[in-house]
C-alpha cells in the first residue's frame, strides 16, 4: 500500500456487539441506505432469532447529511449498546457522546439528559 493509499483509508465502525434478549437480536445498522432507510447510520436493527428476519429498524438519532461531502465521513456510529433488562430498554451511545434509551416495548427513543 502506498502512502497515498494510506492517506485516504477510513476507519470502519466501532465493534459494538449485538444484544440478544427474549428471542430478538438488537444491533447497529451500518449502512441503512443499502436497506432503503433514509440515512446510513443511526439505526438499530431488530431481528427475530427464530426466523432470522429483520422485524424493525428503529431510528435512534438523526444524522445530518451534506451532499457536498463524502458519505462515509459523515457517518455517526454507535460506540456502545447495553441491555437494561429491568427497565426493558437498550441504551445506545453514539460517537459524539449522546446516549439514547430505546424502549424494547414500542421502540420509543428518548435522548438521555
């Protein structure tokens, strides 16, 4: 790899392990555009473990998009995903530090203070 190639390489999304709970897997969607969503990142995918089918795509946060910039430099990935079983929610933290509780029942999303 030349020095020019190294200069343009991008770091991929952080390795955030999916969470499995009550027969479902919850994980970051890394390229929502590929799945016909309105933005590339900021979505939590919900998959039924028995069937392997996606049952929901939850928009956790908005990612502003500037068409004059490359898409991958605008991606804002999850850096943390935690199950809070007693509260029946997941806690998602994005790269800029904001946290978002996501209700397992109804999928309501509320930015944490």
